[in-house]
C-alpha cells in the first residue's frame, strides 16, 4: 500500500516521463534547491511555508519571517535561526539537506 506522499511522487514521476511523449510541456512548481526531506522522509518545499511557520531540528529552530507590506518594494521573506542568522529559501534548504536528518515542519 502506498502512502499519499509516495503516490504523489509516483504520479509526478510518471507524468514527467509521459508528458513529453504527448507533446505537453509541464511547468515546474518547485525547484529542488528549495526542498528538503523531513524526519518522515516527505519532501518539503520552503516556498510553500508561509509565516508563521517554524522548522525544528536537533540543534535549532528556523522561523519564517514576512517583513514589510506585501506588494511593496521593501517587502521580503526570509528565515531567521534561533541563533539570529538570516537565510533565504535555497540557503536554508541546503543546510537542512546536508546537516540534519531529524527536521520537523511546524505549521502555524
């Protein structure tokens, strides 16, 4: 029996193989550089996290921050660690993929 995540991954892989043969061009929803696997093995995409969203690892917490008014020039989204450093999605995903296998996403 497949879990929902396994079924989704299987259908995505099959669709990506079949689409070119049918002459259909698929849009990429996410980039792999903005993804990581959580402690349960599910693929998580940081661009899907909206504040408030917290990622917990063995050694620290990462909080999604939306700074400014959405739509304005000064608006930005980033991650802040429990030690005060700031990261964009790609930087944090790299850290989570390479350093920590016990990552949990906590949705606000």
